[in-house]
C-alpha cells in the first residue's frame, strides 16, 4: 500500500516546493534540539534525489523511520514539519512495516507524533498527516483502538463538511481507504458530521469521480447491518442514491450506487424496501435491466433489486403503500390520498402504534420544506378529521391544528388551498357517518 491511494494535485504541487526549501538542521543541532548523529543522518537524505535516498532506505530503513518520527516529536516549526512529512511519505512507499514496527522502540510510535501534529494550523501539514495516518492505520494487522482512530476521524469530519475542496477531496479518499475495516465503519457511524458531509457532497457535487468516491464510502458503510437498518431513516439516502445513479454518465457511478442499494436490501429489507418503492426504484431498475453493461456485477445487482422490489410490490395493500410513503416522508399525490374508499377503510389505522402514523403526518407538517409534501399532509389531515369520529380532538391534542392554520399563509397556493380545506373541517365540519 502506498500514498498514491490518497492523492491530491494541490498536495503534489506543494511537495515540489517543499523539496527545494532549506531546513536549518545545523541550527537545530547547535540549539540542542537534535543530536550530531541525527544531523548526520538527516543530511544524507535532505533535498537529495531518489537515486541517493533509496539505497539508504533499503539498508537503514528502520533507522530512518525512527529518526523521522522522533523529529516530529521534538520539532514544531511548520516548515520543518512539512519537510519531515515529505521524507516520511517517501520512505513509506513499499516500507510501511518500518513505521508500524516503530512501536517496539517507543510505544508512542508511530501514531502519537502524527496525531499531535494533526492539530497544526497548516493545511499541508494536516492533509499530508491525514494521508500518512490513513495508510498506517489501514495496514494495522489488529483492530484499531479508539485513541489511534478517533482524532483522525474527528479531523476528517471537519474536512468533509468544510468549504475547502482540497480538504474534502483528501478526507473522502482517506475514508475510502479505511472504511473496509469493521471498527472504522462503526466509529464513522457514531460521527454524524461525517455522514452529513458525505450526504451534502453527494447532493451538491456534479464531479463523477467525487460522486463515485462518496458512493463507495456509502457502499462500504452499508455492509454493517445496524447502519443499513438506520441510514435511510436518519439521512434519507435512498432517493439520493437513485437520483445520482439516474443522472450518472459514468458506469462506475451507477455501479456503486446500485451496489449500496443492494446492500440495504440484503442487510435490512424491511427497513428499506418500502422507501425504495416510494422512491420509484422499481421502474428505474427495470429500465437498467434492459441496458448493456461492461461490468456484469451491475446487471446482477439490478436484477436482484428488480426481483426483490417486484415481490414486495405484488404483496402490498393500499394501506402498506400509504404507510410506506408516510414513513419515508416523501408524500406525493398517489391515488390513495384521494380515494374515499381508502379513507373509509383505513382511517383508524393512523391511530395504531400509539398514533404513530398521525404523529408522523404532524411531524411532516412541522418540518418539511417541500410544498408538495406539505399540501398532501394538510389534505390527509383533513381526510382524517372527516372520516374519524374523534378526529378533531386528536388532531388538536397533537398540535397539528395550530400548524395547519399557519400553513394558510404559506407561499405555495396549493399548500394554502389544502390547509384551508383542512381548517374548515377542523373548525366547522362535523363528523359524518359514512
């Protein structure tokens, strides 16, 4: 494994500049910060071409690994840290074990100095350190401990949510490299900032490579059953994966998003199939199944999703369809909303599970920013009041009456209209026996 797995053009350009900078090694030795022996070793590799440093690393690699890590512990100047990180990255290529074995000489190595300088207020130091830590952590033969992993993940969380495209790029690449590890997936799931950052990147980014990399992170995350069960409920990723795959021009972007959707079905079908039906995944995968793909895995995943969704769809009742739509939060004008027969037969089901579905309807009225969702929710609230004997009181007790009255002044004409109809029923329309 090499640092080429985590690359960034900004960092590479910066490295070129750092290689020609002079570091005052003799001054450090005179000040007692480094020993004469350390000075002699560092002078052999400082600003030297690869042809001269490679033989030294082959013969004395362990010595240099310990030297570089030791210098990180002792020195603090930003330009010096930059130069040491460049030397470490050069030495890491094909020689990771030289650094992972450093713990035998000092338990603080190799992670301690790197984790400490991760807080240095310099973009290059932070990014290059993140890359090096990622490579070292991914190569650990035993499960990572929290003290090794958490500082890096906290830093990546900041980067993936930040405005800097270079930091976001490196952070996503680092996550790609370490998420194959079970303990990393669990740790990442416990940091909402990383998930929010990945979701926002996927929503706002039109770069195919970044969409693929973020999709790859989600694919890895969804191998965990706990994550697969909850990720759509928390982050509404199913419609997002579908929209990214629909808009993708690159086959690999389609592949990774479809693979993530397959994981969601495989690991947690009951939690995800209803939301997939609401998001119209079935017609999309039917269409994908008719295309020709260079990657056979895509067709296999597509056919799996198509068959699972068809089986689920064929067994759905109208109530199942409505409950799935309501639970997902993606209300639209599907036929059930305007079906008199549906409301007569199913209105009391909104009271089940301690009024779970009615509370969900009320929650959407309060929180949704989508005018269609608000209009449909206001309409359904009116239908509940119309067809349920104690509908008015229940709706009032839940606080939905106040909210639907507020919606009568909404900017959307459709929302205003549906809210007005519901309020008329709440205020003046008695329950009818139908």
